[in-house]
């Protein structure tokens, strides 16, 4: 399976998971570096293979929270390629 097909499947799955979590009452927030950092920094991180760059690129892609004032659960998500 090629990269673009895997990407389509990943995006479709991610959208379904987020929608299901939100239906169950989770607040889901995007944490991806390429969404929150400047384009120049993103480009550098994607070119470099240092431990620091890899750490930033492999962090959780989203966080979901749910709970009351007494009980709170947090879900961290990371998509892994095949």
C-alpha cells in the first residue's frame, strides 16, 4: 500500500475516532506539531533526524479529556505507521 493510500485510511480512521470520542463526551484537542508551530520550524523538524526532532515529531497527536470535578480521565493518542 502506498503512502497516499495509507494517509487516506489514517485520516478517515482518525476522523471516526474523534467523532466517536466526542459523542461519548470527550473533549478532543489536536496536539500535532505541524498544526501549532510555524511553517519554517515544521520544515526543519521534518528534514532533521536528531533525537530532539524525532521526539517532537512522535509526540501524541491528540488529547481527549472527560470527567467531573471528582473524576477525570485523559486519553493520549498517537498514530503509528505500518
